[in-house]
C-alpha cells in the first residue's frame, strides 16, 4: 500500500521514513553511482526539508519498495536551483500551488510486473495527494523514456515545460508538469484499472 510520511510522524513510521533514504542510497548511489551526500547508508540532499512529504510504497508497513518525494516549490526546487534552463516559463517557480516531485525510486530487485504496479500506484498517489493539499501542478525532470514509461504508461497526462537537453551522461532529459485534476484520476483508472490508493486522505477531506 501507499503511505505518506514526513518529519511529523517519524516516531509512528520510523521504518518507512528512514527506509526511503536507505532505498535511495542503494538505487541512486550504489547502483547508479550518483555523486550525492549520504550518512549511515542513507542518501539525502538539501531538498529533504521540513516541508517535504514522502509517498512510500510498502506491503508490510516496514520495508520500502518504492517512493517519491514531494515539496512545495516555495520551500526548495531542484529544477529552479540547478536546471532552470529545462523550463521555458520560469514564472511557474513563483506559484505557491506548484509542488515538485523528485527521487522517484523503485526497488530494482523486484520482478518487472511488481515494479510496474508500484509505478502506477505512486503516479496515482501524486494526483490524489496533490488534490488533497490544493496543488495545481506537480513538476519534475526525468529522462524522456522514463516520462513515457512511468507516467504516461500509468495514464498520467504530461505537459512538457521545455526542450530536451543533455544532463551529465543522460542525453535526453526533459522537465514536465502534471496538472492536478480529477480527470487525471479518471484517465489513470481507465488505463490501469486502479482505484484510490490514499483512502485516508479521501476520508480526511
């Protein structure tokens, strides 16, 4: 199931909170050799803030199998700080209703079908969480084939924010935006057959 965790509930969800940093370390640093910071086997950066929430997928409530990080752009935005040339209209960085999604990560040791399911769940979680907090858009950057294979294959409609560019060893990186709207949920359901993944949010609303 998909869980939401942040600094607010570390004591209740310690395994999930710290586990997502550990999965990031394994997938980004050990497997892909990202040159980023780590401590005690956990990867972290300046965008892990008090304003950040983590969508964490786990089947047992302890072991993290997939995750993504969401932060309001007003409290830190990787695109704005490090890759602004990927975005044409930079006014998006001043919109307080825009959130940024980063560190989308799934345990690469899992079977392909399970990884695909987790992708669908997290993508739907983006929209459900965005609707719950009143976000208008969720922005981010990825290689173009990941935008297609992860988000569009899950039924998410994307708007490209700028041209494709080379970033480091990746020669086809692009920024994109997800409009946070109920029709996105309808499309995801149509494509994946998946219903609500964050029922507690729905009840709270």
